[in-house]
């Protein structure tokens, strides 16, 4: 695998190919159509095909045919091998010079954990996730949510679902991510994106190096049809997030190291995606 590293670094040396790689890393373990990648990055379809072909030849990205669609995802094993080689060979395995300076929450211990759910509008899915985590395991987790482009008010269908399920909606409001970032913000242990658009945005890495997860799902706000059909879309979103939150709170967080936690979080996203496919 050592011989592949120069080709991999060359593939990532182009700024637009690097942008494709970074987007797929943020979306991992999702499999993403080339058209969605092109639209998110503002790249022509033919050019995107060339970029993906180069990343594929380098072993960093791979396609998978699902029905009539060709979907792309990170080849995480190959990416990890590349990073391992750079760390062990170029850095001589010295964490003090090659790894980020420790900061933020630190190792998982038996304490209360801060969890942030991010979406674009912060009016439905991330609000569902915040509410569910607070009520399912509020003794172990402090739950927050925010939007990259929050709406001025919460979606009325989302509020109705929560009230019908017996949740207290009084403390809920749409917030911008700037309210939960910066030096006075909580140190988050986990950060989840629950919509693809938020994950597609070129945001900087979250401070404090929390465990990150992408649990994307269809946006019920975009549902069309009768009032009953729209309401059903919100019910489905609530149910899908409830299953993921239940799987998350069942994890023995206190006894898992960061690598195991990241793997478990990714698996929850992957399993949920396959179940809804």
C-alpha cells in the first residue's frame, strides 16, 4: 500500500478533487450520487466524473450500483492506510508533532455528555433529535440543536408531532450554529448532522474534536400532498430519528474508546440508511 500513497496525495493535490473527498468524508458512511456531489460543489457533471475517476484510481473513493444509480462513497480502509503510512513513516509515529493538540472534551469518562444535532433549518429533524435525546436519556446527555440557516420559527407539523407524542415543546426554538460555537459554547462530545444539505456545506472541523456522525434523512418540510400525507412524512422522520437515538443511548459510552465510539456511530447511520432504502 505504501506505493499507492504518492498517487493518493497527487489525487488530493487538486483543490476541487480535495473538495469532493472532503464532502464524501463528511457524508460517510453515505453513498452519494455524482449529480448531488456536482450540485453541492457547483461543478459540471462531466468534470465531476473526471474527478471521481481520479479519486477512484487512487483507491480513495469507490462506486456502487444501486438499481439504476451509481453511488459513491469513501473507501475508508484505504484512507486509513494512507493516514497510517503518513503518521508512521513521515512523522515517525510521533503524536506530539503530527496529531492535533489535545483540547475540548477529552477521553470519554463516566460523566454527562454534550450532544449537538445540526440541520439546515433547525425546524424539524434536529429539533426531533434534541427532544428525543433529552427525554430518552436526559440524565446522561445534554442535548442541543442548531441550524446552518435556521428558519424564524419551528415547523407547525413538527410541533404537532411532538405534542401528540407527549413532548414538552415550550423550551424549543430555532437557533443558528453561531449560538453553540466559539469560546463560550459548550464543549461537545458528539456532533451529528441529520440532513444531507448541512453535511454538504463546507464547514470547518468542529472545535474540541468531538465524535462526528452523519444521520441524513429526507426532509419532511419538503413533503407535498394532502395535510395527512405531509403529516405522515413528519411521523416517519420522527420514527427514524427515534430508532437512531435509541440505538445511540444504548451504547456503553463510558466503556468505549473514541475509535470504537466513532465506529458505532457510523454503524447506526449506515444501518438506518439501509433499513430505509
